[in-house]
């Protein structure tokens, strides 16, 4: 019987928001908590009309992150949530 450590340990997948936050943090030099605060603040200024993911994309774009690879993923997630 072979034992593979990868089978025993399930590594959680990073969420889409985590990836976007990481990109913003790298670009701005801020830590994750500061980036989440930036996104929350922007979301509040928009009267919470947009999802956190969409606002994260806006903030990312504003700080110069290339967001094109995330747009389809965020769109898919939004439509999946609204369909349920």
C-alpha cells in the first residue's frame, strides 16, 4: 500500500477574491487587510450596489493591475449566484 502525502492533505484552493486582493497588494505594497479595507470603502461609496468581486476588479484596475484574466471568472461567478 502506497501512501501519498498529497492525498492526505487537502490544500484549500485560493478564492478568486484572494487572487485579486493579492494582485492589488503586490501592486500597492499594502497588506491584505488594507486592500480589503480599500475595496470595502469603495463598495460603500457605491452604495453597496456592486458585488465585492466587481468592486475588487475596479480597485485593481485603478491601481494598474491587468484585470482581463479575471473578468470572465467574476462574470461567471455573478451569474451563477443570481441563477440560484
